[in-house]
C-alpha cells in the first residue's frame, strides 16, 4: 500500500494500520509532520520551527510494517496502479491513499505569490518571520517619516482563522514585545490592517463569535476592513476598496486550493481542485484508491455543504480508511459510509483572547484562550514538543518576550525593500521582493 502525504491524514492512516497485515510506503516531499495550527506562532517568532514539527521517520520508527520515502510524487497511473516520483522507481500498489493536502490560492493572481506570501509550511513561516522582523529593523533605521510608516504598516489579506491569528499576533508583537527593544518605534506607530472580502471575520464560527472576534481585534488596535476586495498588490503595498495602502509587509491568508496532484489524475475535481470522493472516501470507479483530507471533496449524504478543510476531518478519514483496508485484507465486510464527528472549532486572536465552538457551547475571551492553549498542547504530536511549547508559552506570557526572534536567510546586501541608501544618502530604488533569497532550512 502507498500513502501520498505524511500530514494529518496520511500519518493517521499509516499509524492506524500498525497491526494490519499490510506493508505501507509513506511518500512525502518533506521529512517532517507539521502541526499547522501553531504555524503562525513560528511566523510571529513565538515558537521555533522544531517545536511544531517532528521527523516522520522517527514518528514511525516503532512501526515495522511502515517505511518512509522522502520523494515528490509527480504522477499516479491509476490503470497500471503505479505511483511515479521524481526520486524513485515507480512504486506499485494494491491500495493507494492520496493525502497531499492543499496549497495557497491567489485566484488567478500568481504574480502576488512573492509580494504577499501565504502561510502553508515551515519555509513560509520562517520567510514571514524574516519579513516582519526586517520591517521593524528597517523602521528603526529610517529617518524619513513616510518610509518609516510604510515599514510599520502590515496588511493581512483574509479574515479566516489564519488571517485573524496573524493580524492579532503582529499587533501583539508590536505592542508588547518589540516596542520595548527598539528606540524609535512606538507601539502605537504600528498599523495592522486586516482586509476581508465578506461581511466579517471568522464567519464560519457563526455571527455571535464572529462579532466577538471583530471586537477583540479592534480592541487590540487592528484595523479591520470587511467587505473589501484587494485589486492589486506590489512590493510597496496594496490597493483595496479604491484606496492605496503603503505597506512593506503584505501577508496572504485569503484562500486555499487542493494540492495540484489531484487535478492531474483525470478524475472529477471541483473548482478548488479537490477530488470528488464517494461516501467511503474512495475515488469513483477505483475502490482501491482513496483520497482524504484537504485534497478531497466529501459531501455527506443528504447534505449540501462539503466537510471543511480542517485537521480532524483528515485524521478521522484516515482512521476510517485504515480500518476499511485492514478489514478488506482480512476478507471481512467493511463500512461503506464515513461519518464525521464534529467536535468544534477554535481560533486564537491574541494574548488571552480566543473564540471557540465546542458542540453547542460558545466560548470567547480568556476561557476560550485557555481551552485553545490546553487543546493545542494535548494535540502536539511529540512529548518533547509539548514540554518545549509549554515552557516557551509560559516564558512569553510572564516576560512578554518572544524566544525565536532570529532573522535568518538574509544578508544586508541582499536588500530590505526601500531601505538602502547610496553614498550620498539617497534611497536606492527597490529591488523586487522576488529577488530575495528564500530560506530553505532553519533550525533557530
Ligand atoms: C496556517 C494553518 C493553520 C491551520 N490551523 C488549523 C487549526 O487550527 N485547526 C485545524 O483543524 N486545522 C487547521 N489547519 C488546516 C489543517 O492543517 C489541514 O486541514 C490539514 O493539514 C489537512 O491534512 P491533510 O493530511 O489533508 O494535508 P497536510 O496535513 O497538509 O499534509 C499534506 C502532506 O502531503 C505532502 N505532499 C503534498 N504534495 C506532495 C507530493 N506531490 N509528493 C509528496 N508529498 C506531497 C506535503 O508535504 C504534506 O506533508 C491549518 C492550516 C494552516 C495552513
């Protein structure tokens, strides 16, 4: 059996097959499992990359029937039952599970990728951290007031959980953390603008929690612009709602689409590239191939809305598919319908502020934040990471300091946009941001 992707879905299916009579080959192009709910904390210098990621190989070291291959899948031949990768010979399978997740969607504006990075993996988080910290450094050096304002203006596009978390965390970073360390930056000189196309932020949480989240963001000084569409982004800012906002840092949290692999299989996909799956998560016409998690479009029977792209869906589908395969291998009847158990959703907005819907209970403020904190500690996959994160959070809570504020992957001569002067003290024209090196690895 081959599993493509070692994220929430792929890892769940592999681990749930521990005692089954199968040989599992897990293929992933990255060597680690990433706990995405805490990714924004890495981007905002609260946690180090290694605290929220664990090597897949070590997570499966005690599972004798599973092997891990670091490789990028380029093609799946559903007829020959083979998986092709860039790095290996074709991998034959009897069963295949596709769990390649999703990627950022720029709605036809791929030219925005470099000027407004999205947050999907560790490299993105380290790149965003670098840009945010460099913007503060540039502002500290700057003597021109307009240029300093530009460096201290942060625009986050998209008011879903990731956008809200990023906007809240930047406001918090400026107010509590960095303002103490810099001499010319006052906390109130930082502007954080959250642009959202729909009526409000966190609309999937329902009107009541959405309103609370809006209130919290505004109390933290975030300028929220609902019902506003971004029409252009460049290295110096954004145009939205007929207005030009000068900002050196623009972050994208406005949309995702399924990983491109799904669309290359020649099976039905929706507008977001998700593979339309049957009620047992299999691909139509291929009972031996399953697709789970963010890459799948699963509409429960009798309902209109598909299941959301969240980690519990991916994990529960993974465990369901594992059980189904194990029973088929044992020649036992297997379940035909996956049923999702929705335990709720939560998002944090900043220090001591969060919103949560757990069953019928709606929580906001400090109590929701404590629930968020405890849940994320419990779900971190490694015991070592749980301890490290707990210590780091306690440290920053009581000292108002951030432990992971290193700027890496940057040489000053590589250029911070708009901040270089020639020998006469005149500004050197900006280099395009996509000329900056991306950070490959980071162990800070
Ligand atoms: C910033 C952020 C915050 C989030 N916060 C939350 C949250 O608080 N709560 C929540 O429930 N959900 C959250 N999510 C959503 C959650 O991460 C996803 O729903 C979940 O990861 C989906 O699991 P998956 O297995 O489908 O994909 P993933 O976990 O994304 O795993 C996909 C894997 O496939 C690999 N892969 C992709 N293509 C290939 C290829 N061609 N070859 C080899 N390997 C490949 C990738 O490297 C990756 O390891 C968040 C997501 C992000 C980005």
